[in-house]
C-alpha cells in the first residue's frame, strides 16, 4: 500500500483523543444521595456489565472514525483493483522518446525507431480516465517547443505517429530538465516518466555530465531500452577539412574527409565521392578496420565563382543519415582594383596584375587625393602619400578594406616613413646593400595562404627559388613576415582594424632591386590580389538544431540594405532582416535543422557568406552503454533512486505499465467506513444515554 499524501498520517495521533476523554471520564467521581441500602441491592450486576461494554464499543467506534478519516485524506493506494469501492489514482505521465538519428537503425527486432513509437503508443493507450500525458521527442527540446499535458488520447496518438527521426542535437539530460518543469506544474500527486532510448554511449555520458537531482518520491521512472542485438556495421563521415585556404576558379581545391568505422568488422573499398553543387567531381576508395578512423583527400577544380556547395557521400550502410556531410567555400568574383602609381612602377604593376583583376583603374600619384577608395575591392599604392591621404586610406582599411602597398622609387625612403607609419607599418627602417653584395630573400612562409602550394618541388622547406637582388629596401618591422630577407622582412602582412595590408619592402620597378625581372613579382602580385579579394568571406558550420548567427562585414556589402536573401539546402529562398552593428550587418537567423548549405546573398545576388548545417558526428558512432550503466546513471540523478527501474519491452508493454502503475485509490473505501462507524456511534450513544437516564 502506498500513501499519496503521507504527511496526513500524522493526524492518526488524533485517534488518542477519544481514549483520553474516556479515561478522564472514569476518574470523575459523582456523589449520589440515597436513604437506604436497599437500592444498591436492586442494581443488577448484569446491567453494570452491559453499560461498561457499550462504553468500550463507543470508544472503539469513535477511535475508528478518526482513523478512517485520516486514512481517507492520506489517499492510500494499492496495485490491485477493487471494484466499486476503489478509485483509480489519477496519473501524470511523460513519455520521452529518443528520436535522434541513431535510433533509425535495424537490429534483430526490426527498426528500432518504429518499435519505439509503437511502445509509446501502447503507453498512451493504457491511459485511464483522469490521466494526463505529455509526449516529448528529444527533438522538441532542441527546437524549444513548449510541451503540455493532454487527456485527449486521439491527439496524443497522432502526435506519436507523426514523430520522425530528427538531426537536431539533443540529450536525455535536456529532456529530464524539461520533464521536471512539466511535473512541477502537474496537479496530480502520482507521476510516471517513461524513457525510450537506444542507450547510446554519448547519451549515458550526458546524464552524468550534470549533478542536478530530479523528481520526488511519488514519481516513478521507467527505462525502456531499445536494443535487440547489435545493428550492422556503420561508416560515418565525421568531418571535412579544407586543405586549400584560397579558392580560385579552375584551380584545384583540396578537401580532406575523416571517416570512422564503428562496426565490429573491417570494411574494404569504401567509395567516397565529392560533389560540387550537386555534380560529382571526384571519387576515391578507402579501407577501414573495425573501430578505427581514417582520412581521405579528394581534389577538383571549381568551375565557377560564388558559393560552392560541397558534399561528401558514401554508400548505404546501417544508418543512412550520416552517409553525407556538407561544407562550402566561396570563390569571389575578380576584384575591382584601383592603383595609385607613378613612374616606371606603373607599367610593371599593370602588367603583373592584369590577369588577377575584374577591372583595373590606374590613378596618377597626384590624383591620390581624389580617389574614392570605397569603390574598390583592393587598392594598390606605389606613389608616396601625404599625411591626409594616408589618414583617408587608413580609415578605408580599418573599415574592412584591403591594400597592397609598395614604397615609391622616386622618393627618399626616410620621407615616406611618416605616412607609412600612419598605416600601421612601423617600425620602419632603411636597409641598403652594395652592388657586389646585394640583399637576398632567404625564406618564405609556405603555410600562409598567399604562398601555399606555390613553391612545390624546391628542396628546402623555406626556399623560394629565384630571389631578387636588392640594393635598397624600406623594411617594416610590424605584422607577420611572409618573405624574409637579409636585414628584415621583404613581404609582410599587417592586420588593421577590419581590414589588412600586404606590404613589399621594394617598389615594383628596377631602381631598388631586380624584383620586376624575377618570376617572384607576378606570382606575388597575382596571389596577393586573390588573397586580398577574399575579404574574409569565410563560411561557418553549425550542428543541426543550433542557433545560427552571421556577421557580414561592411566591405562585403555593396549596398547598405539590412535585408539579405537566404536559400536553404532544398532551394527555398527567404529574406532575413539584419541589424546594423559596428563592423557590418548582424544576422540572427535562428535555429537551423535541415542538413546542408544555406547560401546568403545580397539583393543584388552577390555571394556574402554560407552556413553549413551537419548532424552531430557522434550520432553515427553506434556504440552503446549497457542497461546497468544507464540505470546507474539515472539513479545518480534522482532524489528517489529506488523509483527508477528497467521495463522489459519484449512482451506487451501495456502489461508492464499496469504492473508499474499504482492502480486503485482507497480513500472512498475509508470514507464509507468512517460514515458507517459514525452512524453506529450515534445509535449506540443514544441508547447508552437513555439507559443511563432510566437508571
């Protein structure tokens, strides 16, 4: 027997009141006046005995009335059913269904998710009048959908039937928190929580990741494990890594995939295919031992500019959802370049940069003050700038602009230092060499995007091959050195606010060095312009169900509009309202669930950024905890560990629910007994009172 209001049992102490009153009544002596002893003899012994018996019965009846009333209000319940007298204990039921993608596999018992939905439906069918149920798929936690109790069986059944596997990242720990909030609002004292899960190891870990205790001792927690043997082996594409950092049209892009075999058998010749914008562009096979991971690199040249949707796919296996993983990169259109130059540098510069630009506008040095830098993606400076022009150029760069800067061959290097210092290139120093012993470039940072893959085949890791002979250089000591020369940095990158500068220590003319006559100059300018035109057009990756936020740099927006276009993986286009913030346009897109690439473009159809949504990689790692591990983990999180149990799902789940549930409430039974005892007490008390008066 269980009491739903156990604190009321303290009222049983009131049963002592009739006993105390009876004892006090016995001790109260009465004085009776009589004239002769002959009346005592008339009092029969049997009458006295009857009177005492009736008083004891009255005492018992009054005590039983108190006891029955207290028991009725404490709401005792038993597991069996008593017709007519018994009353079903109204129950608040919560069914947590693990609908993460790992549930959508098949084992000896069939598809686990289909069977889990059938079990949830049986629990709903076992509801009795007055019961209420809330169905919580784990995906509803990620979507922040508010759940509520319902007594409508038809509605609940439809909700369960319409539930599908969902790629959103959700944990049992999150579900327990949501469940606690629901139960706190429930008016029913008796509560039940059913957890239906495949006991994936990551879910067991999530339960142990917190220490908050859940539920009271009136809440039964029943775990229904969905395991009937191990599913077939499964291969997962865990991650995609962009080995190419500067993407160009018709130039090879290298992308590496990491795969995991979570099955118990070795797998050979796994075909991995790479797609650009739904077109297969590369394919290769890989072997994976049981329980191991491996990497594979695929390469292909993108054929157009803009957002390139990347997908890696493998063949069908136990879990289809993790056989594809998405990524994206952006190939910017040819940049709009404005060059402020004078002297011989003008022709050398135009010749070296012509193949890397969309449009190229040359301004004479004396026109520097009239150039609108905002009209250009990249600014090239070879003419000496005065302070006002340098200040204006620095404002452009700090707001997201980019520049390729050379010293001016006609001006004394020392005269150029003040303007270049305003651009963040300090400390600057003049370095001079003799004709017999010219300065040389001695090393290059091959890992930087500007030079990655450029100097292949050279023996030394830092060698750059054909070095210019340098007579004079104006060397910057700030920023990151990309090419090192004798005495300092020959080629430097400086980050300035939201923008960046690439600075070369010699001009693109023959006065200071042989730089224009080497193969290094066209390579350096070509790669520099491509690097600067990228403008941090990076894509981002989130896990399905996470909140998506993007920041579009000011320079990337051709117009100041706050509304952009977004197309989802299925091609459906929508508008997103942004908020103008310092540095650009902030887009709060919200939670994204559909795996794939979301392309974000301006109203003018310019590619701004892309967001990639993938499923959690560990969903495909079909490693499971045992029933005992899950039971132990759940008990550690409960205020009443004894209320947690495993329910066998091999038979009829409705029978298991009936056994687990407290079925009959006895308050009416005890209330009827109290009423019967009260009527008996009234009749007997009236009779005793009459007999006492007659005597």
